[in-house]
């Protein structure tokens, strides 16, 4: 799914991108059953100083699989203490309510399940603003990239180490090849992000975004992620 919420933006080294999330926040989306998403992103998002991504990019491989019973699960290899110390972390998500014409989708999940990491749990609500239009295009779904989902908004809450944070975000499908991303997590050490997804074809996309920590007035980091889809 993504880089797993060390409260995003903390020390400029955390970002949470993935096939079923925005740059930082989760959504109620799931990887379809019988699909596997593999990703590679920069685990270090900092752009300043000797420990910036230009000196220590910390490439982070990630994988996310669609599971039965409205669920997905993933495995990341993430740096715990430094670029030489990678450890596996697991994530799971279950969609408790599918979106309908009159109600949003609702999902629950747990992230950073691994030795040396602080677990994170979350609840997220996703609503498609042009839901009827997207439903008319469902016959095209098997020809479209997973990130092409219409005009949507997301909101929810997450908890790490007994600290609760709120978050909001949006993704806007501007064309068949570009999706705008914007999201925000509350808290001084967290961030707002702006960016988007370049959709190459059904199986491949590139996500890029700039981060600005809530307690600063400048860009503090960048995220770049490559995503590929396999069917199984």
C-alpha cells in the first residue's frame, strides 16, 4: 500500500503513497482481487541537508495484493534507522461499506505492523462526487488504470502511539493520463501535499508530489513513486 505513517512529514522522512491511497493518506479503495500492485518510492522525502534524498534516497519497495472478503494486504521493506537497515512491515485494510448512490465507502486498516515500527490504525470515508458518471463507465474498468476513479473527496482519522490525527484529501481525474492529488494531515509535524499521477497505461503510473510541513512556510520534501500492476 504505501510508506507507513510514522506520522507523515515527521523529520521530513515519511510519506505514504500507494495504489489505494493518496500521497499521504489512505482511501477506502482496495486493490482488486487477483491483482498485485508493486511500487518503488523514495523512503526519504527530505530535500535539505546532508541527509536529504539526494544523498540518501532510501528506495523503498512495496507490494499490495487484493484479497477476498473485501480486503487487501501488503508488505513493504522500509528503513527503520537508516538506509542500511531495512525491515519488513505489513499492512491490512478492510472495506466495511461499499460506496452507493446515497452513501460513501468506509474502510478500516492497520499499518506499520512490524518490529521496530509504531503501528498505526485508521478509519477513512471516501465519496465520489460524480458517482453516477463513474458507474456509467464501469464497463471500461478492465481497460483503465486503478488510479482513474473520477472526482472524489476523503476524510478520516488515524492513531499512532495514542495520538489521534484527522486527515482530508481529494483526487481529481482530469484526463485519462493525469490525476490531481492533494491531501493534509493535522498536527504540527505532519504535512500538506500537492501533486498528481501520470498514468502511462493500465499497468503503469508515476506519482509525484511536494510536501510542506504544517509548521513551516516552505516545501520540505518530495515524493516520487513508480507503480506496476500484475494480474494473478
